[in-house]
C-alpha cells in the first residue's frame, strides 16, 4: 500500500492535510485531517492563533512542490 500525504489548504489558523491511499496504482481511499495552530494559555488551556509567517512560508513551499 502507498500513502501520499500533501498539504491541501493553508488557512489563517489551520492547515488541511490530504492522504491518498493506493495499491498498485488503484485508489483505495482518501483521508483528510485539519490541524489548528494553537498556544498554551496561562490557565493551562489552549487557544487558536494565526500560523506564524515563517511556518506558513515553509508549508506553502511544500504545497507548491508536492501539490
């Protein structure tokens, strides 16, 4: 089985990843995951935050290269 993972979309605070599962060139399944950029708060909780520009640039480079 082969799994091809790509960055499908980059939002202000989240990234959507896509995973294509195949065997011998035949598509078996597609999966997607959305991850949200967040930080710890003083009360040990979490809150979403904008994706830092340097991280966004690296992710966009990967999207162009792979997608």
